[in-house]
C-alpha cells in the first residue's frame, strides 16, 4: 500500500467518525428528555412560579437541577450549586449556572417571606 493510499484511508476514517459523531449529537438533541425551552431561556419557569405566590413555607421549592446529566447545562447548574461564580466560554454552562442562581434566589425569597 502506498503512502497516498494510507492517507486516503485515514482521511476517510476521520470523516466517517465525524459523521457518526454528528448523527449521535443530532439524535440526542431530537430525542432528549430535557425541555428545549430550557436551552433557550435561563429561567426554568415550568417548575418555579413567582416567589410572591407562595402561601406557606412548605410551598418553597429548593433548587433542583432540571437538566440531563452530562450536559453543559447540568454541569453549570452543579457549579453554581457548589457556590462558584458563573462564567466561562460555554453558553450552556453559564445558562445552567444562572438557572441555579435564579432558583436559589426564588427559594431564599420564599423562605424569608414566610
């Protein structure tokens, strides 16, 4: 086998790997259990209502990670939960971290109003 034939084989293998990776990512996006709205909006309003609507202390909801484990959103939420400052280069990570802060603020407000 010549050097040129070896390079063509490696290039084809790399391209095939990228195609498979893209297909897996697309499959995960289309069939993910995480609501698509959570990717677009850092406020996860499906579970959390405005703190002033709480009537009793037991109505206060502690922050809960709504994202799929292994996602950037999930990791960001965990980062915020660990008390670390939100930031970085990943928008999904930052959104997850900010989601934690939003839920924590709503919980603290609810607790202090009851």
